[in-house]
C-alpha cells in the first residue's frame, strides 16, 4: 500500500498550512479544521490520480477554499433567515414579544 504512506506524508506536510489559510479566511480555527479534513478526505479518494500531479497541494487548497466559501455562504444565509424570522415575529428570543405570546400565522382560507 505505497499510496497510503505517500498520502500520510502529504497530509502531515500540508495540513497545518491548509488549516491556517482557511482559518484566516473564516476566522474560526475549528471550522477551518473541519474544512481541511473534508478537503483531505476528498483528496484521499482521488489520491491515485492526484499523486501524479506536480502540485497536489494546490488541488487540496482549491478544494478547501471552495468548501470554506460554501460554508461561509450557508452561515450568511442562515443568519439572514434568522434575522428575517425574528423581525417578522416581533423580535425577541424565540419570536416572543414582551408580555405577549408569539404571533400565530394568519389562517389560510379553507378549500372550496
């Protein structure tokens, strides 16, 4: 299993740099570690092809960057959705308005 040993060396040599790059982008080391793990997992499944690349770490950097961007977009959408829901429910935690129960959605007309 020559490829596994090669991949292990590749991983050890590049993991820290990938995590540092993504942590700088996302501002969250734990998230950066998750992103790096995912990028290296994808590299491992393609290692027989990637091992022949002149710079396989460039492939991993690109994949990690794309994963980080997607993660950032998902978080941004989630925050925007939460803000919209909070604003539409009168604000406050859980949509509660001070001294009142949460608003219920309007009734839909019954069919036919």
